[in-house]
C-alpha cells in the first residue's frame, strides 16, 4: 500500500485522487478549529442562530440569549407578579391579620402568603440557592386560625397563564407544605454563594393604610447584587406621573396603577405594568438629570422611626431644596427615583446601633444603580450585602443621580457632623 489507493476494477487510465496523510489531516483540522475559534471570539454564538431562536420566555427579552442572569430575572419577575395578586386580594378583602414582631413592625396575612409563594418559585427553579427572608412560621403554627386564613387565600392564587404559573411550581399542595416553605427563608446570608433576599411586603404600614408598599426580591452572588425585582401595585404606571404627598395613602391597585421594576447588573433597569398572567412589555428606565439641585425632589419614609426626618429636612435646606419632601413607604422610593419621578432618597439613621436589613435594600439598590444612580451610606461607602442578614458595615442610605451624589453626601456629613 502506498499513497495511492488500489482499485483493481477501475480504469487505470482514470485520474485517481491522492489520500492525505494523517499529519496533513491533523494540520487541516487544527487550522479549521482555530479559524472557528477566532470567529466566535469576535461574534457571539447567538449571531449565527435564526432570529426566532431563544428560550421559551424570549417574548419578554429580545436579546435574552446574550444576557447573563436572564432566567433568574424572569423567574423573579413572575414570582413577584404572582405574589402581588395575593397582596391585592388580601387588601381588597380587608383580611388583615396582624401579629407583633421583635421590631414592632406589623406583619399581615399578605406577608406570610407572599413569602410562601415566592419561596416556592425559587425552590422550583433554583433548588440549591439559599434564601434570606423576613418571616418564619412559628407564629402560624401556634395560631391555627391565622394559618388557616392565610392558606384560604394562598391556595387559590395563580397566574392566568397556566404555563407561567407551572413554571413557578403551580399550586402549593397543602397548608402544612405552605408553612414548611415559609420556614425555608432562614439563611444567615454572607459573602459566599447564591442567596436570595426577600421582603414579601416591604412597607407593611403603607400596605395597611392603602399607601405604597412593595414586594421585593434580590439575588446576591458572593455578596454582590446581580438581580433585582420589585412589584409596586399602587404606584402609577406612567413614569411621568408626578409623585406628591398624597401618594403615601389611599391609593388603589389597577386603574392606572401597578408597576413591576427589575434589573440585571450590567444590563440596565426596566419597568412594565403588573399583569395577572404573562409579563407585559418592558421599557428602559433611567434617572433624570438634575441641572439645579435646588429643584430636586427628595423622598423619605413616612414613619419617623425609620428615618430621621428632621435631619433629612436639614440636608434638603443645605442643598437649597425648598419644596417639601415626598413621604412614601417601602422600596417604592428607590423605584420612584430610578424612573425619574423623584431625585434623592434619604434614609438617615435614627439610632446609632440600628442595622438595616438586606432585604429592605438589595433589589432597590441595584435598580437605582442600573438606572444611572448611586447608592451609598452616609459616609459615601457602597452598601455591603456580604455581612449576613444586615448591612452591618453601613449606616443609613443615600441615593441620588451620580452627578450630584457627592454634593448630597457632603450635605449629609455637614448636618450629621461626620
């Protein structure tokens, strides 16, 4: 045998094709692979695929195939959206069971029920992730009537789109399963791994008075916020809608209200109207420019026990802001400034030893930063979510557009004599 193949049946006058040696074929394959590698490095794989190719939920994210944490955001948005169906049902039926916690803040039926629904969705899709949540079920196990009332409301909550609802785990199987799910939010947090920070109803007093509240969910990875989703059933859908003092009470979901905000680190922030089934179309949001800081609108909490309102007013005065603050509960403040309905959010400390909870800030922090803002503590340090269940390394919160953040921090330091 030689380089040429032997074929005794062939016409010896015909032209025979040479066979490449093993070494030649190896060189050829290596060259082809190198070329493909160079092409893929310069162009994403998705650019070679048909335009229609994507995941089953691509209708909500046109460029999904090239995004990171896209599935996490999708599940977070759907889970938050489903949970708001429960909170609205609880409010509309006026089924407000209230118990007392160590920090004296109220806990409603909606708090427990929303936590169960959201943790179920996380467990269904990301079973190995940890969860830091506000509530635990010991009170419900002792109060059978309250537990039964929550189960009555939770068991029938579902998204109108069956596929979306099943993606979240469908209907919870039993009351006892609901209690077990609620108790799965006991992670200690920390600097390692994937940890979801959940506040099932942020702003429970706002919820009870018919004002602003939010269902909040953020994903931390090694202490860094990667995904945030916040549902605000009582915020106006229109970004241009001015926020005023009346926004803190007597608001109604529906009739032009109900917004779902979200962000992925590095991909900006978006908003969409809250729906009962699949996700609505989204739009990008951003903080508005503040060429004259004296014209800025600043937001603060309604409750004096959560933020030093006198100090807030002194900061505003030093900045030349003459218009009164807009007071509203929950991370709706983060969302309002992220879309340009306000400009500055101040949460100045009321106690030296108070530590903010990570679930009260994780999602809102990311949404503001991805909308072009900056979020720090009163010293100008970024919020550190790696210290456990609290922001132990930070004091207070200051959020504003990047261009004026330093000026706001300077005023805060002057007022607080830092």
